[in-house]
């Protein structure tokens, strides 16, 4: 389970927890072969989350499998319950883990909605995650 250091200040503990959750999500997406994974930092720019992660799957089946496994892993490793929307169709699945929001798309749907452009800030462009 992800835990913050006892010696850290309260604010640092919260940041460590968010960073650990973010790293867990990026790692799991890489393990599940998600494509074109990017992370958009939202801390200080939006109150909805500290990070928004956007990734693609090759098909609806792949998107669904990534979403299921990611939700289970967050619950298991971070002890957080997550909200998952869009699984029945799996064209666009939203996973709300609190401090990190994950959008999983089929490539055509991702291209249509282009969330990267919508959420990019002039001073904080999306960061491509290593795949």
C-alpha cells in the first residue's frame, strides 16, 4: 500500500501520496501497453485534480481491460476506491482516483475530443510518459 513518510511535513505527506499514486498509474498503464500516454499537471490550475492522465488503447476490449486492471491496482496498492465511467461502451473510460483523473480512449475517439489541447496550459504543456 502507498504510504507517506512519517518524518515529512503534513503538506509533503499529501504530495508524496499524490506523486506515488500518479507514478503507480503511469507504471500500470505502461505495463498494460497503453499507447500515447501523457500527463497534464493541474495542481494550482484546477481544483478537480493534481494530474490528468490521458492514454489510448488499441480497441474497446483493450481500453476496457486497461481500465479494469488499473481500477483494481489503485484499490489494491493505494487503498482508494475509484469511480469508473464509460466501461459498457469502452470508447472513452474515465477513472477518477481523486487526485489523479485518467481518461482512456480508443484512438479515433481521443482524436475527436482532443482533451490534450483543451487542458494544455501555455506554461505547462502535457508531459509524454515513457512507454
